[in-house]
C-alpha cells in the first residue's frame, strides 16, 4: 500500500466521520428544539418544574377527596350531561322539484330525554330558508315534513346517521 493510498483511506474515513457528526448534530438539535418549544423563554428546567408542580397539585386534589365526594361529583356531571346533545341524525333531500343535489337538509339534535330541536334548511334557486322546530319528549307541536320526521325517528333510535333521500 502506497503512501497516497493510505492518505486517501484516512481522508475518506475523516469525511465519513464528519458527515455522521453533522447528521447527529442535526437530529439532536431538532429534538432539543422540540423540547424547548414547551419551555417559555427557553428555560427548560423551569418548564419541567412547572409541569411537575401542576401534576402534584392535581394528584393532591384527587387524593384529598373521599370516594363519596368523587361519586357525588360523577353523579352530578352525569345528571348535567343529560341535557346535552347526545343523539343526532341528518336527512338530505331536494326540497323543490326543479332543484337537485340534495342541498336541503333536516338535522335533529336531541338530549337523553329526546328533547331538543330540528334545524331544517330548504334550498331553492332564489332562496334558502332555515327553520327551527322545538322537540319535547320526542314530539313536536307543529307539523313536520316527512324528512324532519325521518331525522327525528333516526335520532330517537340513536342511529347517528346521514341519510340521502332520492
């Protein structure tokens, strides 16, 4: 092996080493910048300390409550959530004979006791009208379109669906 060949091999090894070092510095720098994104003003120890303090506070709050208190809180949340939207169904349809594309719709939104409302939008070439029907216990005092009735029935049956009427 000649001196020139030896120098060429050493040069190649040095170049490979530099490339590997460069790649590793990029990878480490991107990981560090991702971590630093969570730290305000680049102060990582302070950010980690704040996160740990918050975790300790939540843990202390949880441990300070009795099982009865936690059960009552869960029951209260469950009772309050009975009045939130739990069931929904949409029916798309053509409101007028000269309009296509099922751009009209009836959307039923109900709570656990089947009370809520139906939003109906009737699309035409010259207008778009929106109506709101109040639903109490699964019934409406006003006359419902067939599509509104279908949306209501689907929502009551808890079939959260989207139906297109031909």
